[in-house]
């Protein structure tokens, strides 16, 4: 997956490789059903320095901003709260 930070409030996320914009899953991403909220959890790597599964950081609720393509869909999400500055700076540096 090609996931990366855009800004402290925006995140680029790539769906599973089979998701099309007009599929039930694609429509759900674009227009969340009543009562649904999408929550963003991220991690820098699959494992930590000890080789153990790395923990996720909960960045909070997000709203759909837009997308490009399909199979996979590249979705831009807006966070309700800015991500922590230290995490954003490290993630931005890692993504180039």
C-alpha cells in the first residue's frame, strides 16, 4: 500500500487492490453510511527495533476529501485534529 502524510491534517491512503469507486466498498469510503465514522490508525513500520509487531497510533476520526483512480482507490482523508507534530515530521521525512 502507498500510504503517506500530505500535511498535519491530510493523509493519502490506498485501498485494497480490488476496490473500484462504484463498488459497495468504494461507495462506502466516498459517502459513509449514517452513523459510520472512519478512524485512522498508522504505524511507521510493521516491526519495531526488537523485531516485534509495532504498535499503531490512533490519529482519530477522518472525513473523505476525494480520491483518484480505482483498483486501488487512492483516497485523501482529512483528520479532525492535526497529527502530533513529532510524528508528522518523522513520517514526512520518511515519505520523502
